[in-house]
C-alpha cells in the first residue's frame, strides 16, 4: 500500500471515529440530563411525602461526570 492510500485510509478512520465519539457524547449528555431530572423528581416527591429517600437511592447518587473533551480535527 502506498503512502497516499495509507493516509487516505487513516483519514477516513479518523473521521469515522470522530463522528462516533461525537454521537456517544451526545447520548451521554442526554442520559445525564435524564438522570438529573429523575433524581430531582425523586428528591421532590420525597420532600412532599415527608419521607427520606431510601439509602442508596438515586437521590444520593452523584451525577456522572462528563467525558473529557476530544480535540477537534480539521
């Protein structure tokens, strides 16, 4: 395989991986937002009912951290 073909192949892989990572990051952020909303609902309902959240319940679990930002490839 000549260097030009190898470079084209690697650039194609790079673009595909970049797209996959961006999609995974979007999915992660959506799930994180959903987690925070459900956690807030559990806390709110617990306060309304006057019942403390169960031990180990989502109300006590910390929100997941965002993944490290990947550098943009031009």
